[in-house]
C-alpha cells in the first residue's frame, strides 16, 4: 500500500501474496472462456495503470482516491466530506471525522457518493493489492462464470461487491477512509466456489512444497483468517466476510433448489436428477461433467 495516503483496502491477507501459503491453480477446468472475468481483470489493471498510475503519488493520487472511491461517511449521509475533514484524516489520523464540518462545502461537489461504491471495486492501493485480487479472481471466478454464464455472472459479481462494501460500512459508518479494492466481489466468487466445488483440489504452495488442498479447507482457512487481521492493517476485512457470505448464501440457494439451478445455470449444468458433483470436474475425464455421480 502506498505510504502517502490512507485507504481501507479490500484484499486477501498478506500470506496469500507469496508468503507461506500461496494457491497456484485449481484442478477444475471449464467448458468456455471466462470473458467477463477477463474483462474485470483488464479493467482493474487499466484503472491502476491509468488514472491511478498517472497521478502524482504525493498529491493528485490522494485526490483521485477521495474523488472516486467510496467513503463510508459519504455513502451513509449522501454528502461529500470537506477539506477540514480530509485534513483531520491525513494530518491528525482521525478516521471517524464524519460530519466534523457540517456547514463546510464538499471537497468534490460533483462526486456521486453512492455510485462510488462501484468505482471503488476497480481501484487498488498498490501492486501487491492489485496482483493478489486479480489472481484470486481468475483462480475462482472462471468456474463460477462457467456455471452462471456471462450476464448472470456479471450481475453476481457487481452485487457481491456492493454487498461487501455495505458490510464494511455497516461496522464503520463514521469512517472517512476511502475503500478501494476488488476483493469484496472476489470474495463473493470464493463463497460460491466453496459451496459448488468444496472438494475441488487447489494446488497450493505451503512453505514451498506443492500440495493439493480441497477447496473447502483452503477457503475455510482464508475465511477464518479474516477475523485475525490486525485493526491497524487498513484492510477492510468485513468486506471480505460480507462478500463471501453473500456468495455462499446465493450458491446454497441455487444448489438446494433445482428450479433455482435451472434458472441460474447455463445448459450443461442444469438439474437432471443426478447427484451434485462437489469436485467440479476433477477425476471426471477431459470434459466437464458437473452432474456426474
């Protein structure tokens, strides 16, 4: 994370970025190209190297973040924070200066405070933040998109990200710290993956040794680790939890009810009376066989 500005970043824990535990790939092939996942990855990278990357990290970049990223106080009140409140954050470290200057003019009067929830999903606080999010998105998102199809996956991803941001705001409604990062939405795909493919193997480096770990254990470990993120880490861990819960709850609904499955899934994965294959396609041959007993 850049030292010159403060954000609440929604991203995987540091250990997932090349520490003792790193997921390499899953043994769960898809039947189609995950175009929406690819587009989201490209958008995240483009925003990072475009508007964020071309800014002056000592000045303008801070303004870009404040102008376009969601800020809990602004989302709750519907009005922008003022220069006095910004100085309170960056000069005095007061993260909860919401409505400190109720009569002041917003620093960015044209900002769409609630639409910024969408913008935040494509902004990142640094290289490792970006790389971790797009890697996790590709690792887990392609299978979820394969099952939902492009349009439903697009909606699922955005709603998951919005839900994740709302979860963060619910526990810090007075915060004036900008929220950036895709991992609330990514966590939603991880939650769905955990429900639909709990026994799919994830090839994972653990202390430089490559293991095959079932998705339910890997993702369970990831979810539990969120509750041990330090309070001073500037990681929006509740966004991760909120996104994951949304994804898992949606996936449970689809998996539980055949009618929901028929409406949500693409043709190869719709209900045909056979038991659910919790491994995805692992061990099922060269082609996906989602309903194999």
